[in-house]
C-alpha cells in the first residue's frame, strides 16, 4: 500500500503563513480495484434483511387481500365440448372432393380457420339469442334509446368463451364459464351444434351459388354447341360425304398408287424405248432379247448350218450343179426368213414402246387429276376438322357442365361427417374460477418479486450514505470506524459509563453492567476511532490538531468532536476542545458560554483566559465559542492560527468543532490550518453528493483528510455493522455461574 506525506502550503490568498506542523497522519489509500467492484450478494441479502418486516407485511397483505377477493368473487363453472375434425373424411360424395382430403401441410391453417369460425358472429348469434346471453356492453346499449336499434346489427361477443386446440391433435375444445353449471354445459353444446350446422350451411350455400352460376353458363354453352353442330352438318352436306377425313384417306391412297404406277410406267417405257432404238439400229443382241428372239436364233442357226453346207457344196460342185442350186436356194430362203423375222421384231418392239408411251401419258394425266382432287378435298378437310373439333368440344363441355351441376346438387344435400361432436359438455361439479389456492400462491410469488424489486429500487434510488463501501467506491477517501446510534440526554457526561464509586470501579459485575449501558456501543466506537487515528501513524507522529466537520447540520459532528476529545483526555493526555461554530453556540460539558473564542477573536481576552476545565475531565480543556457573532467568523483564520501554534505545544491533541462546510467559509480556513480533517456523515441521511462536494472542496485547499466517520449506523444497515447489534454485547451482561 502506498503512503503519502501531505503538508499545508502557504496560502497567501487567505493571509496564511508557514508555521511548524507536526507530521501528518497517513492512512492507506483505498484499493482502486476494490473501489470499482459492484455490490456483492451479501449486500443484497442485507438490503432484504433491513427491510424484511416491510417485505413480510407487504407479502402477507397481498396474500390475504388475494384470498379475500377470491372468496368474494362469484364462482364460475366451466364446461367443455370436444369437436373432432377428421381430415381424412372427404367433403363430398361425388367428384374430385369425394376422394380428396385436407393436405397435411395445410392442417395448421385449416384448424386455425375452424377456431375463428367457432368464434364468428354467425355461430354465436343463435346461441346468444336463445339463452339471452347479452354482454354488459349490449345491456348498456339496450337501455340507450338512441343506440338500442343497433343491437341487432352489432357483432356478438360471448364473454367466457374459450377455444383451445391440444397440440398434435385434430380436436377443438369449446369451453364456456357461467355461474350456472347447467347453463354452461347447454351453451357449449349449442355452440358446437351451431358450428356444425353453420359449416353445412356454408357448403350448401356455396354449392347452390355454383349451381346457379353453372346453369347460366349452360344456356350459353348449349346455344354455342347447336351453332357449331349446324355448321358441321352444312359442310358435310356440301361435300356430299359423311366423313371427309375418310374420303381424303381414299384420295391419298389412290394418289400413292398412281404415283407408283406412273413410276413403273416410266421405267417400262424407258426400257422399251432403249430396246426399240437398239432393234431399229439392227443390233442382233437386242433383237435376240425380244420376245421372238428364240425364233430368230433358231433361224439364224439353220442359216448358219445351210451356209456352211453351201460353202462345202460350192467347193465340190459348180454353180450349175443341181445340188449347188438347191443349197444356194435353201440359203437364200433361210436368209429371207431371217430378214422377215427381224422386221417383224422391229415392228413388235416399236408397238410395245408406243404402248408404254401411251400408258405413261395416261397415268400422268390420272395422276394430275387425282392430285387436284386430293388438294381440294384436303383443303375442305381442314375446315371440316376445325368445325368438328369445335362441335365436339362444345358438346363435351356441355356434358361436363351438366355432370357438375348434378354432382353439386347431390353434394349440396350431403352433410359431411368430417366435423363431428366427439364429446358433449356436461355440468361441472366444482367451480373453475376463482382458484383460491392458486391465486394465493401466485400472490405470494408475485408480491415477493414485486416487494424485492421495490426494495432494490428504493435502495438504488437512495442517494444517502448507508455504509462505508458506498463512500469507498465513489469517493476513494480513507474510511474511519463507524459510530452507532446513541441515546444522548441532557446532563449525560461523555465516556462516563463506569460507576463513580472507586470501591466498585473494578467490580466485574458492575463493569459488565456498565457495558450494557445505552451508549456502550457508541463509547466503544469512539475509543476505536481514537485509537485508529492515533495508532495508525504511531504515537510519535499522530496529528496534533484535528478538525471535525460535516456537509450539513445535524449530522453529529459536535457530538463526535466532544466524545473524541473526552476519550483522548481519559488516557490522561492533555486535550483541548475548541468550539469553532460561533454561529450556533452549544454548551458542552457544563462549561459556561459567557466567554470563549469570539472574545479571543475580538481581542478582549487571551485564549488561555477563555479556556475552561470541566469538573469530570481534569485533562480536558474547553474553549467554547462564546457569544454568537457573524462578523467574528470572518477573522477566525488569523486568530486560530496563533492559537494552534501555542496550543499544539501545550496539549497532546487539539480537537476543533466547526460549522458545516457547505454554505460556510470558515471551515475551509480552519481545515487549511489544522493538521488533519475528519468528515462526519449521518448514515441514511447525508447525501453522497454532499459528501463528495465536501471532499472536493477540502482537496482544493489541500487539507489533510484523515477519513470519513459514518455516524448513526444501525446493525440492519449493512452486514459490516453486525457488532452494533444488542446481542453482540449480551455476552458481557451474562453473569458468571
């Protein structure tokens, strides 16, 4: 821990000069880390403990009030009906709806929709009118002549109705509360029936509206179908066919056949033309390839044989020989036959070629005519197809619409069982509201939480000093022992608890009884304060003059100064108590106030002449304030400087009591002259901001602040004041056995 030596400087502005001073008391600086720590759990517990009776009274009052109110409330009985919504049941008996169910992905939306339908005006209005369940608002409207006519049109709200849906189920629970258990059950059952009936009515109305709309469309569609059928019949009559598509198929097949025949005719004509040209040019192979080629080859074979034989005869016989002539005649005859046959072949091939040409021409002409007819029929066929398709479509729509109308009519009269009453409501035996035990428990928990919140809020908003930790965290000023609440009466002498009889002074029983005196704890705290001041820096270097001041009046600074001086004098050390509060003189220790510091400041007497010694304190001298004077306060600094110079050499300790520092000027001058300053703050009364302002002003004049004394503390203010409890000293009041 770091220690600092602080000296009083020369304050020329205040007319102060250097003077020898004793070494200042140096106390450990507050722990910087500890000052930044927030409140601990023990502090919160002590806050609760400090206000425990208030909290207990608030909780008890809240619980009792809740029980009384619950007992005075009208009991309500609740009945519940169960509606089962089967999503697998189809909504119709015909059509697509007869095989479809609610999609699993739409179940949540579907059930939520059903909840809203149950609470709709259309479902509740018949029930409210049947059982005359008018709400207070509707009764108020009924009494108003100007607004009574609006009741019939006003939306229905049924107070006490509750719709719930258990998780992972397809059930709707309809509950209603009423003072009459039978009425509650009847209303719930009637609401369930009204809901089921309303669901059927909605579907029936929707089907009826759809049927009416489709009937209007049916008339238009029927007229359109008749027009398209008439146009198709006229076209068939114009074409003189029943089905132009079949006729087109016949033309198409004929055209294909003619095309094949024409191609074959062209090939045949080309072959015959080539054969004719070859035969006409005298080509023997071409002639032999003709139909009479075998005959031609036979004649040519005979001609060749005759020619060979004629050649042999010619070598043997002369031209005049009959054999020669016969052979020559035979060769000529065969040659003539061959020539004639060749001519016939040429003619035959020419005829075949001409026939092929003629056949090709005929086929080409037929082909052209068939193609023309096919194109004409095909063009009319497209028109026929369009008219026929339109007629067929109109007819199909007409038949489908008739079927839909019939299905809608049948489905409209079908009451689906997908929504059914699974369990009827029955009158309850016991009321469901109010639940006194539950309300009392909730009141206990709620009032406890609210009470704790109020307590902690009040503690957070409390800006007064309650314990030393507040000062240490916020001001970082050394802390001195705190002082408990004392009982001070007129004529009581400070620090005089022991019996006055010397014979009984050291009697053990008397000493224990003395510790049980009303101010025993306060006196012990004063001694502790005295020892902490004198012993912290050692007896050789303790402060010679101490100023006791406070932020505002009535904080106990004069009492602290008086008791501190009395406690110091009881150690047989010469002590001087100076009452520097000349604005509000107080008689201390029974000394007279007809002379004092004001006379010394005015120069009418020396300070030693004004000093008085109380009869019970031989080592304590008192310099009272003297007659009250405001002008004297302006000159106290110069006079008090010389008094302290002399008194510090004659006395072991000089204790100075001054006015409150805030609002008065002389405490700052005295603080600059004294060795040390003690600030007194009243626990639970002094504002922390005021203490901080005092510390700031004292630091500005470089006064040596020993620390802050928290006065008037109680054991219930903080956990660190436990030793101020009456039980702490009870051990010393118990007689030894």
